């Protein structure tokens, strides 16, 4: 029966394991159901990681070179797509490596809005720890996806739900995402190590500093515009966690939620000050109580 044959072909296509960038890109419509890949490179990443156990480590790494983690654009693995930068990890260390991008504005967004984290992946070659590019889960505050903002290209009011329709939430988690070892959304791979840097020519991200600052001053009117910046800013990763750093014995999920609430209210700088004040008051309180008890006795 024709419909049965079609069903078989569909099932085969759904389980195919790409072994080249061209094969990965051929699954674009399967990966991006709406046809829109804006700020949705978590879906490229998940498509690869879902098949990691069937991929040799080298092949997996090659596939991660085939798309821009910021824009989601498919890419050729060529020197002009390589950018060398230094980013902050989610634990506060500085990490240097190569990212692959479609254009220079995307390295600006990477440096200002992306951090790195690690995760061990089981490949066909065995388990291997990788450094990934991560952002905070925007679904921690999904209402932000519905807020209007001015599009820098058209001047019209738009929402992230319109501009980035593949950024969707299920039970307060980003749909289709894989998460790093510390629970952040994986949007791409960070290729670290001297061998990676020396393998091919690259663009030095530091040379774009002035252009990045000018782009920000003019409202992000190039590259992805404000789309990726706004998605990443919904739940920014603060590294290291200042509540855990200053009050290490707690480090609880409740403290992480408090951090996000403070950031949303006061911004990153104000949130740090507010958190320190809370911690100082909390540490002073037992001493005050102890003093009162002694007076009663």
C-alpha cells in the first residue's frame, strides 16, 4: 500500500544518523518544524546529541561545526567561520576556544551573552567530556517570550514568540533542549585546546571589540538583531553563583531562584548588592538572637 511505504520512509528518515555536515543540514525541516531557526540552535545540538551513541567522537565534533550557535544558520566547516575567543565558564573560570559563526555580530552576542559548561557524552568511541556553549533556560520566565519590543530592523513591535517560534516551553523547561552538567541549555560546542586553535586560520574575536560596542549602542541592528540577546537575557547565567560563593553551605535551589528574582528586579549589579545585604543580615541574626537569650537567662 502506498501509504504504508510512505510511513516506512518517514520512519527511516527520522532515525537516520548524519555523518557529515551536508547530511545534518538535509534534516533542517525535521529539526525546525516551523522553518525558523532564530535563536534555536539548541535544536541542532539536541539532534546531534540524541544520536551521539551512534557517532564516532570525531564525527560528532564535525557536526557541531556545521551551524552557528547564535543564529542557527547552517555553515560550511571553513576557516572564515572560525572565531577564537575567551569566554567565562559557569563557574567563573576563563576558557579560550573556537566557535563557528555565520558573521561577526554573532561573536559579539557570544561574548556578551554565552557561557561555557561541560558534559560527558557517550559516543560510539566511548565516553568523552566536552565543553559546550550554554545559556540559561529562558523558560524559567516564559512570560518574557510574549513581551513586545522594537525590532531594530523594521522599527515595529514584535515578540520573541513571533521572532523565535522554535523557542517553546513545556513544564517551565525549554522544549527539545539538552542540558549541561550544571543544568544550562546547550546551544553549541566550544572547541578548546591548542591543537584546535592551530588546526586552521581563524578570526580573532578581540579585533571586533569596537564593532561590537558600536552595534550595541545602535540597538543591535545587524546579525540576529536583538533576538538572541533577548532570549539569553531572560534567565542570565551569573558565574559564579554569588549566593553560593558568599554562603556556600546553603547553595540550594531556593537560593538559585532568589538569584533569578533579584536579577529580574535589580539587574545583575543590583542583585549582587541585594544578595550581599541579605546574607549579612542573615548571618547577623543568630548573633542578635544569642544576645537576647543570654539577657533572658
